[in-house]
C-alpha cells in the first residue's frame, strides 16, 4: 500500500512538494531530499498533509504525476513545487545540469578546495589504523555534548525536536 502527501510551507501556506511513500515515516523524513527542498524546509519549516491513503503503488504513482503537473514544478517555470521529477516511480524527466555534471566529474578524490587528496585511493596501514584507534579511546563525551547531538539529529530527521 502507498499514500500521497504534500509539504506545506509554514510561513506562506503554499504547497512546495508532492510526494509518495509506502511508510508513514517518509512524509516527515528530512533525509534523501533535494537541495531545493532542504532550503525551503530549513527557511520556512513545513507541515505534512496526507492527500490520499490506502492506494496501490501504481495508483499512487499516477496520482503523484497528476498532482505535480497540476501544481507545477519551479525548475520548469510552471509552479512552486521543488520536485525535480515528474513523479511516479523513478526519476522521469530529470537530468543534472551541465554545471552539476562537471562538479560531480571533478569531485572524486578531491577535497573542498578542489585539490586532489594525496591519500585518495590508498589504504591505511594497520599501524595507522591502530594510532587512530588509540587516539580516540578513553575519550568521553559530556552529557551536554550528547544531548546536543541528539537534538541536532532529531531536528534534521523530523523537522522538530522530539
């Protein structure tokens, strides 16, 4: 079974994403979203509304395609949705921009500044692995640090503190 959902900006009330899921968790999950979705969600926050539930996967795919076409994709200049595909199963009508393709091609084995990492492709020696392990052993995290990590994780995953 599947369902269709929409994400609504908290600041304007506009629908900015139409999605499909098999589990209820997908609608609230912040993981595996495109950069545009992340920017809107971080800036405005979002609410989830389940449009229709108890659908077969095929029915959900067709409905998602219809709704994305109805609301319109922002990247095609047709609407406000940050969806990067036409919907349905897979990534129909999506291609990376030329700029993105170049970035991905040049990225492998490179650090943030763009230079090639001299250690790229070289395995760590057992001695080096042991030194890393020893440097980290015995270090304890403070309760405050663990609490901050948990809050950050929950905020990034669920869009709110739980």
